[in-house]
C-alpha cells in the first residue's frame, strides 16, 4: 500500500527507538551512580528492603560505637580501682607491721597511722576524681538507687538490673532456712560436779580449727562458755549458756561449710547418767532434741559428735538463687544481686520484699533495636573509704586517726578484717568489670561487626549495580539505539516512493 498520511512503519520505529533510549538512559544512570535502584519505579520492593536494611545497618554501627564507648568508660573505672587495690595492699602491710608490738615505738605507730590516713584520703580522692567527660565513675554515681529496704536484709549489693517502668521490687522467697551448726552439751548442773582430782576435758572443733580445753570441779557454765569464746577466731565455734544445765556450742557463721565437733576426752567421772550431748532441733535452734542424747562417757562422745550447718535456699523474683550461709546470689540478664539476710529472716520460711530498685546504674545500648533486651545495665558502687567494708565488721574509714580501728590504740584484729573485706570487694568489682569488658562488650562488638557485614552485603545485593551486567546492557542499548535511528530514517523516507506514481 502506498499511503502518506499515516506512516505506520515510522511510528513503530519511533516507539522502539524510545524504548531503546530509555534502556540506554537507565544503564548510563546506573553506571554513573553505582546503584541500580535510583528511584521507586526502578524496583519498588527492592527499594523498601534496601531502605530497611540501610536503617538497620546505621543502628548496628551506632551500637558498635556505643559498645566501644562503654569499653572506654570501664577502662577508666578499672584504672582507678587498680590504684585503690594497690593502696589496700600497702595498708595490709602497715597493719601487719604495727601489729608486731615488741620493739615498735609509739612514734613508729604514729608514723604508720599517718601513712594509713594518707592512704584513706587518696582512696577518697580517687573515688571522687575518676571520671569520663566529667561524669564521676567511682563515687556511687552509677550505683543503683533503692528504697524500702526490709529490716530482714542485713546487707545487699546490686551489680545489674534492667526493668520497664519506674521501679522493680526484689522479692525473696525462703524455701529452706539457713542454719548454724550446733550441739547442746549438758553437765547436769550449773557447775561441774566432779572429784577434785578429776578434769572435764573437751576438744572443740570447727571450720577454722580445734582446741582442747580442760575444766576443773566447780567451774560454772558461764566460765566454760567464755573459755570457748576466747578461741572463736581460731576454731570458728562459739558458746552460750542454755538453760540451767546446758551449754550451746555453735558455729559462728551459717552454711554447709560450717560444722561443730565435740569430743569428750575425759568425762571427769560424770558417767552415763549425768548430762550428755544433744543435737539441736531442726525447727528451733535453741531447743535440744531429747531423743538424740549421747552419754558423756559413750564411745561416740569420745570419737566426737558432729553437726553441720545449712545453706539458705531461696528464689529471687522467681529465679533460684545460689547461696552460701545467709547470703544468696542471682545473676541473670535482668537482675544481678547479692543479698545477705539477717539471722531471723534467714531461719524463717516465707516471702519478703527485700528492697525496691528505683533507678541508677550505668546503662549502655548495645543492640540495634532500642528495648530492654538490647540494653545492658552495670552497677558501679561507691568505693570511698566510708563505703568499703560492711555493717557487721565495720568500714575502712574506721582505721583513720582517732577511730575505733586506728593502729595506735585501736582494734587491729577488727582492722584487718575490714581491710580483707575491702580488698575482696575491690577485687570482686574489678573482676566483674573485667568480665563485662571481655564477655559482654567484646562478644557484642564481634557479633555486631558480623551483623553489620552481613546486613551491608544483603543491602548491596539488592541496591548496588553490577557493572559487568550494566556494561553489557549499555553496549546492547547503544547498538539498538543506533540501529533504531537508522531504521527510523528509512521509515521516514519510505513515503517518498509515492512520487514515482505521479510521473
């Protein structure tokens, strides 16, 4: 057909040329930008996935930076604690030097006390000056805040806590009581009634050691108890008068590691009919189990009657706690705490709200998603001299001049207990911070780096241009555009052949 008003071949060539030019333009754009999704129409689903992965990648990189910052914060705190640990070691040496009183002048004692005062002041200064960007680290600024501490709680420490809302109740449910080891020794009266040439000889043993004690006729129960108590530091066993004829002999501490062993090496002629050794009732520590009597001259008494203590068994907020005597510990991702109950509470079954956590702690965001699972909370206690130690034995500040445990005229035995406890507390805190750096921060950084790599790779597959493929498409598009242009030129010249029909 020879029509000139409508050139269908030219229209077809124009459409194909337009399509090829669009393909060429897309290849040029992708090669110039390096990405294959430059606008939503390029790949709507891919654009959504790429943006989601990009957002997750940015959050993951921020979490890595948070973890690295947390490591730096803990490094500074660890540096301060290391110095305090060294000072406490020096303090231990000064105590031992001063305890050797023979050949030690008053001036030397006072000189040692001056050094101790300087050490205590330095500990306080380190506690108040260790900081990161002006934020104090060792002055209790990152310790947890509590309220409503129950009277049944003798001491507690919060190492970590995460919770939603304004506060968290810490509930302790005692399912098995803590017990001291204990026995009741009866001599048949308030005083020993034996022959004047006889002796009543006991060997008292405990977790720390043993002592052989000998008593003569007429010695009263109070004197026997006092004699046993003189060696409590050596044996770990104490005694008190119980009733008119009995003497309760018990471990000074609670727990399954404690025991009391009483041997009657010589009954002084009291025989099998007078007195005896009794186990204490499991339900009432002050009461003797009458059915458990062992005669003072029996073989069992000569070989030794033994009783062991018992560890507390309890749950804390529904989590089974590990226990040592009256002290229990839970360590989970949401709550890490150590609680020491009073004697009365530790021996009583039931539930009590130990305290309420209302805030505080050093909180770090170590995950890409902001929620309670992605946060890590770390408690860093106040390490000032007035805070090191505990309520039972005293605090480090009591070693200062004029205080109860000064080395010039104070209680050196008590001072050493305080220093030992302070060293243990600082070592425990350093160990916990070290574990946080190595396990929590280190593992988190490694895991987040792997996640960032995989997320970046997934985003690259969806979004980044494949230059080899795009170059091939570009070459193809260039050839097609060139061919389409030539064909369009031929299609446009095709109607001119009609002129031949006009002659």
